[in-house]
C-alpha cells in the first residue's frame, strides 16, 4: 500500500517528536543525541512493531516503513551532516600539522582498515575484498564531540594530547572519505545510475573508474578557487548576509550531484568536499554553518538518524550477524587504541598519554553512520549489518568519557603545552 503525502507529513511529525524526546533522554544519561534518534526509529519502525503478528501488512500509518519520500529527507540529512563536517575542517591547521600528528592519524586509519578487512574475510566470505575494505573504512571514522566535551570538563582540552586528538580526527575522516570513494569506484557501485561513467567505461574497468574519480577532485578543486573568490568578495562587503547560507547549500547539493551522477563518486564525498572548500573562507563558513545547522538540527538530521533505526529489523538477525557486530565493535575500539596510541608511544609520548590519545579516538558518531548507510545503499553490504555501526556508536560513546575520566583521575598537573595557533608546534614537542 503506497504512502500518501499527508501520511508522510504525519509520520514526520511523529518522527520529530520521538527523535527529540529520546534524544534529550540520551543526553541526560550521557549519550550523544543521535543514539536517542536511532532508538526512536527502532520504536517507530518494523524492529519492534514487526514482532506483533498481523501488523506488518496491515497498511497502518504506524509502523513507519521505508518509503521514497522519507528517504529524500534522510538523504538531505546525511548530505548536510557531511557538508557541516567539511565546513568545520580547518585546512590551514591540517597543513601546519607536524609529521607526528599525521602519522598518529594514519595509525588510526590503517590498523582499523586491516582489522575490518580481516573480519570481513573471516566471517563474511559471501562478499568480496571490496566489502571487506568497506568494513574497515567504517572503522576509520572518528567523532570527537564527546571526547572534546569530556576533556573540556576535565580541563585537559588545551593540551598536547587534546590537540593531537582533535587534529587526528579530522585527518581520519578525510582519509576515510577518500578510501570510501576508491572502494565504491572500484566496485562499480555508483556506475549503475551514472550515465557518464557508463558511457566512458562500458566494461567497468577499475583503472578507468579511478582515473575518472581523480578527475572529479581536479574539477572540484578548480571550481573551488572560483567559489572561494566569490565568497571572499561577499565577505569583504558583508559576511553575515542571508545569501551566504543559500549559496552554500546550493554548492553542497551541486557538488553532491556532480560527484555521483557524473563522476561516480559518493554524493556524501561531494558534500564533504564542498564544505572543506568553503571552510577556507572562515567568517562566511562559520556564518553558513550556524544558519544551516538550524534546519539540519531541527528536521533533516533527526530524520536521517531515525530512518536508520526504521530500517533495522530484528527478524533478519542471525548468530553470524550478532558475532560480526560484537567483533566489529571490539576491533574498531582496539584499532584506534593500538593504532593511534601505538604510534604516539613510538614518537615519545609516555604510556599514559599514548593511551589517552588512543582512547580519545575511539568514539564514533554521525560520520560512521553516514558512511555505513551510503555503502549499504550502494550494495556493498546487506541492510541488516547497519546494526553493527549502531552498536559501535552506542558502546564507544559510553566507553570514551568513562575511560578518559579514569585515565585523568588524580591528575592535577598543569596543561603540558598550551595550544598555540600553529598546531604543528604542538606535534613537534614530546610528552613530558
């Protein structure tokens, strides 16, 4: 039975009410609000209602199932999430990062990638190597929002450890986007609805697909120079004008469309790249981020996260899925602790600070969920496996602040090195 527009409007109202209510509840118990949004989706979708006999095919407004109109809201939500992540990327700080900071970040990417590949090869033999790398790609994403808030509360954010965690998380997400793009390009996941790629690469040869992907980055950067110049001209006259967020949104959606429809690159990569380019214009980017955050926070992001919960069904759970999910969480956490913490130890940080850096990188959030949903939509993994990322977000969000507080217990020392404007200086000083 098709869902009417009026029914979708009513469903949106219910989703927003439940998402906000459970989001506030999650925050009250120390969890990120996105966890509450996902729980709201679980309650409103087939995960719970589907267990009741006769409900599944009754055709009621509830439970809320997958439909095209809701998926549009969810798609806009995930694009805005990645666009905002790009806007918050400090490219100047990334350029000034020292070798140590870069290698610590790489450790937090390469080891989870390896762990994810081995996990997929062992427990998901029905898929191929591209899916196994995709599982590792999900593990690379880092969300330091909870970590930053915890370090602030402890008075340890303005330290060498805090700076390393913040900068490494940015690099992790950038590299993760690139790896996701390469995997999806090589798998031909985007080529089915990419007429240009089908025209120039009818046999779906991987090397042509990858070359075409790099062409996207060249075109995006070239267009970025023009865009940055335009926004700088606006900023010289009046930075905080309403056309700034409007133009920013338009650029986000154009980059997302061009990325996937013409170049076969994931649309979320295009959105992220658009935000990163606009972040060069700091004042206009901050204003655009503030204004766009209103619409994203009020409707699109809650719908996206709730839609993840709606898509989960316990009927498809098997022993193998549960085992994969549990090991996925364990290896994702170990990958960051050993990858980032291990490299930090190699470069002179003491054991406690190295552990703090590793623990500070374990939290996952919206980027991991966005990457997972994009890969699943592209056919790299079955829909039922989205539950493993949901479990990772939940567990890591609880563990990160608890472990950090324990590691900083009875630590009355002053900040090791105050954060300077040049992040590179921080990374070139050793831990005391």
